[in-house]
C-alpha cells in the first residue's frame, strides 16, 4: 500500500468519527490532500452514510472545484443537483453556485439548463 493509499484510508476512518469536528476536518483534508479528482469524488460517496450538513456543504464546494477534472461529469452534476435541493439553505446556495460554475464543462447543456430553471423556482431556506 502506498503512502497516499494509507493516508486516504486513515482519513476515511477519521471521517467516520462521531465528533463532527473530526469528521469535517478529515473530509476537508481528504479533499485537499490528493490530486486525483475522481478518487476524491469516490471517497466522498463512501462518506455518504456519515454526512452531516457540514460535510455535505464541503462536498458541494469540493465538487464545484474539481468538477472540470472529473471523468463522469453527468453523475457529478446529478449529485450537485440533489445537494442543491437539500433543506439546508447554505447547502442549497453552495451547490447552486457549484452547478453554475460547472455548467461549461457539461455535454448535455439542454438538461442542465432545465435543472437550473427548476432550481430557480425552488424556495431557498434562510436557515
């Protein structure tokens, strides 16, 4: 096992910690430590069962930042779109911003436009 693989495994274990501060910091480090965007996205999916709203907000930001480097942009778009429909208003705004900045990298701009129009009609929670 390489150093990066072991570090990733350790950070994933910390991201499952019960303390949300530890969890969020581990997830942030996971996203900022390794250069492989597809691997980061895969690891984010592995954390799905432990996502607190803080982790989901960081996930939306991270997806927006690495979007252009991802192999499966259509699935990443769907993930961001789902996050943008969350009840958490801050998460809605972060994901909507990430969607907007990711738009140029999509092949199916027609569907993406429909998705964005759907979001535009969605009431954003303030709290």
